[in-house]
C-alpha cells in the first residue's frame, strides 16, 4: 500500500469515529434528558455578564439549559458496556496497525531528505523550489495524519481503562476518538483555553533529580600504547564496570548525570487528559464562576463590567473579520481605538484615557475568579481520580492499567504536591506509596494497603466508598497490629493507631518479636 492510499484509508476510518462520543454517552448513561438537539454533547459554553438580572441583587439568571435529546436511535447506540468495550478494543487494534504501517514508511520522520538545493540555472532552481514546496505539503500531511492516529489511540486507551476499572465515566464521553485534538481544543470557551497550558505544566511536574548515568574519562592500554577514552556508564558501580571491561584503566575525570522524572512522559497523553477534563467539567466551571461572581462582586460592579464589555465587543467585531486583522487598516484601527476610549469616557467608565479605579479593580477580581475556577474545578476532579487510582491499585496493576497511560507507577511526594485534596488525603496517599513496598515482607496483601490506611485515618464508610471489603481489612489489621515496624511508621497524624488495639489478640512479647523478625529475614 502506497503512502497516499494509506493516508486516505486512515482518514476515512478516523472520520467514521466522529459520532463515537455520542454513542459512548448513550451507552454509559440511560438518562438522555440533558442532551441538546443541535449538539448532543454541548455543555456550558459561554458566560455573559449581560444575562445577570440587575433588578434582584441576590440572584443571577440561570444560563440556558440544554433541551431533551430525542430520536437517538439513528446513532446506533450500543446495547451494553461490554459491546462498547469490544468495539473500542477493535478500533484500537486497527489504529495501532495504521500507526505501525506509517512508522515503517517513515511518517514519524517525514522531513528527512526534503531540503533546499543551491546552484544551477534559474529555471532549474525555480522548478526545484516548486517541487520542494510540494514535498513539504506531502510530509506535512504525513505528519498530521500520524499525529491524529496517536491522539485517537490515546483516547481509546483511556476509555478502555476507565470502562475496565470502573473509572471516570463522565470523562470518556469527551475524548476525541477520531483524533481531532485541535478541533476539540478550539471548541473550548476562550476563558478555559487560557487554563490549558497551566494544566499541561502541572501534568509535566518533575520530581527530585536522580542519578541516571556516569560519564568517565579513562586512560587504557591498547597494543602497548596509552589511549584516552570517554565512556558513559549507567551501572551504579562504575568502578566494577571499568575493571570488567577495561582492566587496569586510569580514571582521570568523573561526571555524574542526573535526570528528573516527569509525572507523565507522553505528550499525547498529557494533551488528551487536559483537554478531556476541561471539556468534561465546563458546566461545573461555569457554575463556580457564577457562584463566585455573585459573592465577590456587587451589582453595581457587575453593571460596570457588563457595560464595558458590551462597548468593547462592538468595536472588536468591527475591527476583525474572522479573527484576522488587515495590516493595511492599522491606521484606521488606531483611530477606532481612540474612538473607543472616547466612548468609554463619555459613558463614565474612563477618565483621562484610563479606566476608573472601581472598574479596573472589578475587572481584576473577575479575571481572578475565572482563572481560579477554570483551573481548580477540573484539577480537583483529576486529583480525586488519581487518589482512587493510586489507592486502589498495586504497582503491578498500575503498570498494566490504561486509566492514566504512561503515568509514573510510584511518583514522589513532590510530583503529587499539586493535588487538590485535603491535606490528610495527601498524607494517606504518600504513606500508601511507601508502605506497599513493606507489606510483602510480612506476607500482607498489597491490594489492601489503601483500605487499611483509610480506616486508620477515617472510618468504615470512607473505606467502603473506595470499594474495600471490611472483613478483608479486618483480617489484615489483626496481623499489622503486632508488627512494630509498621505501627511505628503509622504513629502520626492523621492515623489513629489506637484503632489497632481492638484487633491485637497476641499478648506475649516473644510472639510479637518473632513476627517482627520475620519481616527482617
């Protein structure tokens, strides 16, 4: 199959997945009464301060609620989640096959061999430049198609992971299954798009530096002559490596190389997760903004902001056509800006070319409200999903899981410092990641580590809300209460170590010492 046919077939398959979001939604949820006739997956898209009811200072007008969605049979809804899961896995296999074929044809390095030639006759150079331009369009298409496939693969993996592990079902309704990542990004409201880069930075958080390799400069003897060599050793005991491979070599310099591990290494996973969480919680972001606006801004301040935005909006619409400013009209634009300032002064919003202090302060407060809600609302939901992911799954399960593809199996405390959780939950999570390494020494089930810590920090209701079985946790507590090494580590806030005493059936000190000794073998 040649490249053009491969690209055509791949794009046709990806386009066929365009309505998969709706099918996923209808399959996951039985109640479809929040869907909209025109755009079934449309959520809170715009916040206009003009909609505020200024007659009643204590209430805000609700934004338009989506209408009920009817006649959804034409979308071919799946009869069960199992059928949906099977279809997603089938799609994933096809997409991975496309990716493999594209990588074999060099789609991941399409610009190799496409350069600029110098010299020759003018007509020849003109033809060469035209052909180079044509080649660049071709390789751009190759790269774009491969990237679209990679985004689609990540979306399918996340959906499969959430369906298999009973994860966030709201999230999987907002994944770009057809790989149209940029199109989904442009569908976000402008005030949410600003948060997108901050979201990516958080997912890119790095831990402490760790030694990755050592660069050595050595002098070795070869054929009776001394030779200088520079080598890179990834083993911790570099001296043993030198002795085994180079004999009695002389080390003249040592340079240690450190790297910082990132919470998420895959750029495609980071972008899809950020996009999905921002899309999924748009309506909650809007609710939070309206709630905070009504609390933190008075009605006269809201009236000033609405009046200011209405005037500015009228001038912006006149200035731009399709978001493009014609450079030939720059002088005209400067004149219009002066007109805008004059209009704002006439309306009492500006004075001597500058905004009134009350207006400036109100705009700053409004901007802070938007930034806070757009970042913290989706981050709080992501934090809860990550907490459940790390608490409920062992290290081996996390390695195989697709809930968060390519995420670190055991992140450091600093890499999870951004989590929007109560401080106690952060401590529980950090202790869980540390203690799951200790439990195998005492033949304790690693799977129950999270449930044990939740019980010691909270109560049985919280433990059961995370899917743990009370009898299983109690049987593990009967063993832990006699292991001194573990109880010492847990003798701190937020854990109530006194809860272990009711499970302590062993009274003899010799027996306790024996159990502790088992863990040191």
